[in-house]
C-alpha cells in the first residue's frame, strides 16, 4: 500500500545544563559549524543568558538553561542536523547531559475522510466512549514501550490528526535516552553517532507499519 507523506521532520533534544547566550549564529560561524552565508542570514529571535532561539532556512535552534532543541522539517537535512549537534557538543564536551531524545515526526495524507477516520477508530476504539460522549474522536494517542537495546529510557509514540491539514495524520516517534548521572556531552555525541540513522529508520518503519495496518483492518 502506497502511503503519501506530506511532512517529515526530525529533532535532537538534550536535557542538561547549558549556557544559552553562547549559542549565537556568530559562534557557530566562528567555530566552523555554519558557513558565513547561513550564519549571517540567520533569523535571530533572542539570545540572552536564559534563552537563545534562531532560525535558518533548514533549522530551528532553541536553547534554554535546561534544554537544547535542534529541529528541521527538511528530510534532506537530517544528516546536517546530526552533524551540527555532534559538532557543537564535541566542542562543548564537558556539558552535563541527563536525557536525550532522537525524534522523527512523519505526516501521512490519507486523502479520503473514511481512511482518516479508520485510523482513529482502529487505534482508539470508540465503543466505550460512546456510552458517555457524543461523537467521540481521537485527538492524540500516546504509547510507551521498553527499549530493546542496552540503553536506559523508552520509546514513546504519538499518533494524532493534523487539524490544519485535511485528512492528514502524524506519527511522532521519540527515542528517549536516560543517561547516567555524571554523563557529559561527549558521551551523548557517541550515542548520536551510533544511533541516529537507526532511530530514523525505526521511526519510518514503525510509522508506516502502524498506518498501513490501521488502514488494512476491518471497520
């Protein structure tokens, strides 16, 4: 069954202790992580001791004292996103990191209203809800599973309709890592290097598989 993707995004989220004010496009240019053409044309929303946010054509970067988020909605830039984060924390290798997420969100255009409803009815049956509510519908379904590797953490999956787009469903997969106390950024970089591609592949296979099976189920 051919599925039509209408959106594909990825992000790397780190939880730890950060100094937001250093995360300016100029710094990324000075250390060779961004070319001058990109850094000089970045849209800087804010850079302060508490928060830094800027945007490139392919990247949105948000840094708070306790959280670092690098996000792209351009699937052709998943590799550069990884490289930017790895390069950043190879330089800032002593930054304490306690948690990490390698995330991918894929949007599927189901094109037909019946198929759109079928995904919701299959993943979130309405029989019980109809005893108490009029016309119940799935807004968001979250599933958590154990990891199958040697890392601590979990796999978190969210399926939800994209209300701004007709008959579109999004599946977001969060590969969540709980890191040992005292873990530094250099260790997180090693995990990103070894796990990024497999995390993306897993998210794609899971997302397509869940939607295909939901569509193939009997109403």
